[in-house]
C-alpha cells in the first residue's frame, strides 16, 4: 500500500495521541488525568480514522488502570495502512466441507478411545 502525505500526518497525530496517553501514566495523579483524557483520546481517534471500534478501545485503554502503555491510535494506523485491506481470518469457501472434515476427525478420534 502506498503511504501518502495524509497517512504520514495521521501517523504523527496517532503518535502524539499515544504519547500524551503514556505521559499521563508517569504522573502521580494518573487516574485523575485519565478520567479526563480517555474521552478526549477516543474523540481524537474517531475524528482521525472515522471508526468507532478503535475509539472505544482507546477509551477503555485510557480509563483502565495500568493500560496507558498501549498505543491504540498507532496500532490503528498500522492496521489500516499496513495490513487493513487483507483479511485477518480467512474462512474456507465451502463451509460444508470443513464441517464434514471436522465431524470425520471427531469420529475418528472418538473411535480410538
């Protein structure tokens, strides 16, 4: 996939979002800051990528204790620009064939018992 100027700007914005999330974990009043930063991070991720799932994950990552180290925005960029077009899990074309093979494998293993 070709990385254009917009993609580079989104990567920089993602790194900044994640940097501020990580910096909050180094401060003494971490959880107080996270209560305010979690919705901001979620909104920024949504505005940047237009997808709800990474925004919700970013919110959860910021609001949960000890999870600030996860770079949600940067991982979203990596997924979308480095491998998001490919299927992560590919299903077989013929599901019936797989089910039949699974049943045969199960019956073979049960007969060995």
